[in-house]
C-alpha cells in the first residue's frame, strides 16, 4: 500500500531472526493534528522522487528531486519520504533539525550513495546533528569516512536518535560513527562491509561517550576492523540479539576500548560503565569474540561465540586501556565459546576484584586443550600465568558450573543446541528480561540454556538461509 497516510512496514532480513518487520509512523502520523511542540509548526511530510523537481512543492503528486533539498525545506518535526531509486550525494545530507524523520516510501527502497574518494569531499553520507531524528528503511552506501555520523557541537550531545531497518555498507571507514549520542537506538539494521577506502580504522559501529545506547537485532558483518564498540566513558549501553560475523582481523563486540583522554565523557576513567552484551552470536573473528578495555560493571551473558580469536587475543579479552585503568565487576555468565585456534578462552589483565564467571561452555575443536586460561599482571610485579581449566577453576574460584565439551550446535540454524547438547538446561536463569537471540522466551520452569538460543534444534527443520544479497531482497522491500 502506497497511499498517503498509511504506515510503512519494511521487511529487513537478519540471519537467524527471519523477516524483522520494521514499522515506522506513516504519513498519517506525520500529518498529526496540532503543532510541533514549542514551534507553532504543523508537522508535514515532504516527498522526494528521482523523477521529481526541486522547484516542486514536495507533495506526493509534486515531489522534490533530492533529499538535500527536502531537508533544507523541512522544519523540526517534519517527515521526509523518499521514493525508490539511487540518490547520489555530492555533499553530506546534514540533518540539523530536531524531530526530523527520513524514510523510504512505503514498500520501496531509497538508496543514498556518496563517493568514498576523499578528494570528492563527502566525508559522510548522512550527518545527524540534532536530537530525536529517525532514519528508517534506507540503504546508505559510501562516504569517504562514514555512512552515518551522529555528532553534535563540542561539549554537547544529541539524544533520542533512532536508526531502524537500514542497510549501511561499503563505507570509506566506519559504517556508523557516533559521539555523545545519548539514547541512541540502532535496530534491525544490516551493517557492513566497512573500510573500502581506509581499512585501518573501520568499525561497523564506533560509538564514543554515549549514554543509554541500545543496539538490537542487527547483522554486522565483514567489517575491516571491529564489529562494534561502545567506549569513551559510554554508560548504560545494551547490545543484544545481534549477529556479528566475518571480522577477519579484529574483535566482535567490545564494551570499552581505548580512547584518548580528551574524548572521555565527563572525564571518566572507565571506557564503558554499566553495559551488557547478551543473546548475541559472534562468528569468525580474528581477535576477541567479546572484550572490554577498562570497563566497570560489564556483563557478557548468554552469548554464543564460534571460531573466535582465531589469530590473537582471546575469546573473552578483559584488559586495560592505554592509561592502565583496571577493569572491575566483570561477569561472564551462560556463554558458549567454541574455538579452533591456540588462543586462550579467557585472558584477564590487571583485573580489579573478583571475576564473576560461571555456567559457561568452552570447546576447543583444534586440540589445543592445555593452558588456555590466562591471568596477566603488568607493571612492577609482572606475571603471566597460564592455567588448565581445572587449575583456572581452583586458583581463581570461578566456573564451578562450567564445562569443557562440544556444545553440539546447529550452525545452519542460528547455532541452536541440537538434541543431546550439554547447553540444554544447564544455564543459570537470568533475573530478566527473559529473551534470547530470537526474542521473548516464555520461562515455564527453572531450566535455562547456555548460549544465545533457548529453543532446541529439530532435525529436518531449518531456519531460512539469511545470507542473501540485497539484490535478492528487492522484491520484498
């Protein structure tokens, strides 16, 4: 349905989750009665079409031709609805008006594309410099540095920016770059590949100094460097139900990394505070599956790691930043780490206090069974201890309910535990919410699986193969 006043429902394909219907307010909501708060402006919808004209009124029958013109014409609280087609940008699409929504037309796909050649001067495809901005159902490609950048003036922050059901890929460096973006929500997006111009610093999501970030149900893949991180004094962040894969030389999810002091939020010493990664699947990483640099109260719960830390670091990498701030209050609960290389399952460096680590499954398919748990101390009392699993349990007093065993996962169906898997019913039920990789879980009893998936695989039944190209999805979008 394409009529003005109808809601947009966009199918986005997330591996193992199926068709995630991303719904945004349609034109009827945009043409709501009354004025935008505090402005006296009645919110409206401006339309853009590749066959339009920037001299037009911007109505559905007389659309504008370019997103840049539409943003220039829009006022705070307006919506911009873009018809299908490729829109080439010769400058960033700057969204500096609060409450603006930019979305694809109902059932169509608007593709915003910018060159990655730095000489062309289009550093980002979209720059958001206002609060309560919403981007829905867009394909964003290129930008010599970033696909989407969320940034405010120095000393300020944005709040309430939402990115839903977008595909962001083939960027010069990071796909999504944010600084002090509070209450940022990134949901149901496909992100990657990144680093097409400069692969030396090209995350899927690079979020610095943000409070209350939620990254949920995203597929992040083939990034030149890390899949995603929250750092720079980030607080109260949640990463859940995401699939991170094919990060050949770097790590999957980092809650805390290494940030220059001048960019640390509110002078924080800790890179990430009160953050959690839960119900995620991380596959094929060259470095850590899950990591924190100088994090405080960081929890990794019910994640499944498969073929991680193939070349360096560890499946769980808990270390200091360059200022040697010890991590503290770190929890590893209900995780599966299946590895094939010689790197450790867990490495802790200069950890302050006790590690909360239990109800995990460790599996080494490569035969490197000895001394894969490491505790390192740097500074004047340097030590590097490598322990077997039994010594790790005894000396550190952790993992009393954990095991080393093949978790028996169905790699073709979201790494779901197969019948007979030791992950089934062996976990510790969380205090809530009761969710897994695929969504809400009805907790009927006290049993809980280890890993990201609570249901059991059924022989002969498979999930859809979601590793489809965008071209194959055009008919669905």
